[in-house]
């Protein structure tokens, strides 16, 4: 099984009209049929709402926390409408691993940018809806500085982390500004990932992770998901290749002190066309498997492609009542 740690499925559908149950729209890669053909069995499906000033699609952004909340609920409704099963606990995960070839992909719900959480006290409601991972920022939010907008945690951000910890939610460091990362890690003692972030040493910029952060994620038992967006793979702006993905994996594995802390977080439907990625169709992920096997063992390769994320979920999803 391939596990993808970051796909903006609902955003892509509602903002760009890319239906999940149909073949991929022209210039796009992701749909349920494409995921099934590529052998992708679990996706971290996002709730993603951009602020108006940085809206990816013209006129489709929020100005207030209430607007962000309503947009997020629409995306939650979209996942329900297309029947994407959500993995809420370890029992769900184990059942899905037994049946995924027959039932197709399932999702782990990830909120990218926490402004839809109108107040930290609302975190419990979102957890009840199935949210299992939260990244407090995309750009700057009410909770933290983010990509291109430096800053630390706000007082509300500190409260949000406390609420996340109380609900057993995973912290996603992707998009957090450096100061916010440092302040979050100082306070956080729960599970942590970077769902779709690459190595800053290979591609400079605040969107990527420095080596120290990669090491700290690994020390805490987390996973870094490699993004397949060309701007995250190559510093020279050249056309991305699958070999660039392998180089990112290899570098992150060295920085982490072990390849078991690296997976995929492709972000392949993050609002950019397929020609900004190394793929022309999703099934070409199988070619990545072949390239990884030239650098890593078969066991390590399968871990990168899915096993490392599955292990993380086994350790950190809630224990269901029937499993307690």
C-alpha cells in the first residue's frame, strides 16, 4: 500500500471543480479512480481554507473565523458526500488494512491552517468530526506565524496546543514559521509530523524544514512527508524528476537518523498543474518504487511508500472502545 500524507481533495473539488469520483480533470492527477489504480490505500485528506488575501482561487477565501469555519464544514460535508471512509481510531485502521484492495482508499482527516477552529474550546467538536491532525498555520493565522509571514505562537495558539493535546490530536509542523515551530516544540509533548515538507538544505526557504527540526521530529517518533511539488523539489526551478524525490528522501533520512521517519506527503492536488510535478499520471508512483530500490532495501522502500505512516498511525490514533 502507498500512503499519501497530504492531499487537498475537498479543496480541489470545491474551489476548482475537480470531482473526486471522476477521472482526474485535465492537468490534474488526483481522483478516487487514480488513487486506486496507483495503489494508494490511505490519504491524509485535508480541510484547507485560505484567507482572502492569499486565496488560491479568486474570490474563494475567508475574512473571519466564522467564514473559515463554514468553509471547513463544507469540505467535511464533501468528504461525507463522496463516501470517503475516515480512519478515526486504530480499530478502523486495522479493518481498512485488511480490506483496502476491495474498498479503495480511506482518509485521515488533517486540518491545514487552524482558523476554522473559531475558539480552542471548539477543538473537541472537530475531533468528534474525525479531525486527527492539525497544522496551526498555512500563512499567518490567529494561532501562529506561517509560510511567508513570520511569527511565533499567539496566546490563542498556546491554548490551541493545549486543546489539541487534550483531544489526542497530532501536531503538523508544515507551514509553521520558524519561531512558531520552536515555540510549539518547546510546549508540545504529543505526536508530531510534517505532513508535506522537504529539506531546506536542498531547497532554501521558510517553507522547508531545517535539519534540526527534522531531527527533533524523528526523536519524537514522527514522520516527514516528502512533497512532490516542483518548487519544493528543486531550487533551480527546473523540471522536477522522480530522482529529485529520491534525493529528498535520502537527505531527510540522513538528517532524521533513520529512513523510518520519512514518507510521502505529495500535495499533488495543491492547486498547481501536473507539469509542476514529476508525474503525468498517478500510476507513475510505481516508478518511484523502482528508483527507491536502487538506494534502499525493499523493506525501507515499502516503509517510505506507506509503512512508516502506517506505523505512526498505529502508535498515535486513538484506541477504540472495542480495542480498549
